[in-house]
C-alpha cells in the first residue's frame, strides 16, 4: 500500500477507510529496511498518510481508547526496490 485515508464518524464511533495502491510497487520487492511509524493520527480525527515513493505500508496496528472509542494507529513501512525487467 502506498497510502491510507480515513474519516472518524463520531455518531457511529467508527472509521470509513480508503486505501491507496501504487503501480510502482507492482514489480518491486522489500529491501528489509523496515520500521514502525507511530501515532499517525489523533483520536477522533481524520487520518491522511502517504509513504514516500520508495516505501510501502506492509502492516499496521492500533491502540484502542475506551474513553474516545477510537484507535490511534501505527504503520510498518519497508523500503522497496524495483525489479529490473529485461523484456
């Protein structure tokens, strides 16, 4: 994944998600240069997150707040190397 957006809907206490893919990642492999990026969003607020061109979101996790009834997210990003296509 190349990006994530979502909106927190306060009345439903839920999020509406949109994921962004990139054709640049189609012929790529993970380089092993990976790290967590913490606290991407604020509780109860909209989230907009895009990775740089040579990176991809390969996982995520969230911590739930029972007070706000929402999650704070962190994403796991890895560097991507484009595969050479000889055709």
